C-alpha cells in the first residue's frame, strides 16, 4: 500500500552482504588452514566470530528493509490517503485508511450501566438487533463482534461493535445508522416495561402507589401504574401503560378524572 524511501538501506544491505560473503570465505579458508595446523585456535575463533557478526548485521538490514513496505492486514478498499509522496511520516501517524468491503461494522457508544449487563451469557445470545441505515429502505440484522474494556478519553463512553455481511447495494463508511435493540430479548435486562420521566408520575396516598394521567378521547384519565425500577432517566413502569398512550406531564395536581383536556403543540 505504501513504501518508504529505502535507498540508504539498500546501500547498507549491499555492504552487509559483501561483508558477510567475505567473512564466510575467510572462515572457510581458515578451517582448511586449521586442519593443516597452520593457524591457532584463537585465530579460528576470531574468524568464526567475524562471520557471526557479519551475518547478524546482514539479517538486521534485511529486517529493516521489510519494514519499509506497508502492507494491508486484509483485502479491502482504500478509504483515505493521509500522506503525499515523499512526505515525512512519524511513528504512529496514519498513512492510509482502508476498510473491508465484504462486511459492515457499526460502532455504538454505551454507558457503563449497559456495559455491565454484557456478560459471557449475553454474548452467546442468538438475539440479533436490527439496523436501519440512512438512505436504505431495508433493515438488516447484525451480530455482536466486540466491545471495549475502557471508556473513551473524551466521551467517557464505552464502544460496542456490531457486524453484518455487506449487502448487494453497498453501504459506505460513515453512513448514519439507527440500531433497534430489545434489551430483554438480548439478555441485557430482565425488566420488561416502559421508561417514563418522573414528571408524568403522581404519587398516591399508599406506599408504592403511583398514577399517570392519560389523554384519551379528549379527557384526562387517572390510571394506576406499577413502578418496577427508578433510575437516572426516570422510572420503569411494567403495568398500566401501553405503546401509543399519550401521557400528561404538567399540572397533574390540578387535573380531575374525566376532565376535558386540550393538547398543546407536539401533543404536549
């Protein structure tokens, strides 16, 4: 994918190769002379050491030359080239960005509360969330790939990656996506209910007694609910409300059951 200027290394390689070949020939002649008692043990040892040193230098230059070529770790498509020809590059700098065009990866930011629910059992869960990509009519199922063990330095959120095969109509990197996850089916929560803000909840006179006010057919209806959990986002209610209910969130103390109520803009 990229190649560094290796002119100096190539010259060093030729020099090291010549020294290695010379040391090899000298050792070969020295071995023959030693067999005829024409040189001492110390002289043979010196020739042997010279050859070993020349070989080590030769192999070191070979390895350095291999590092001048930047090879892709997988087959893919070049997304961005960050450097120009003959531009200086420092260690750790990005030269080129590539992506696998046979798969689609989606990164999601998670809070530590959700991450704590990702147990080995949850990872083996066969549940597959659905992804909806911007500009694409179809939705797609995705599978869990991996998640980070440390939060991001800036956002302080953890990262989770999902993957799926690339569809026929290829999805390009950077495409916005919405992922729908059933937390209970995914094994990330045992609570089945609706997340409601505190502002729609009215306490009763008895302990653990709570109500919400629904807007039904133009009137306010006081409905008992059961609160399963209180969290930083409000409360989770597991009975008394259903999908599509319109809840009243202001002036709850002034309402009367069956009283006519007019909705403001945006159904508030």
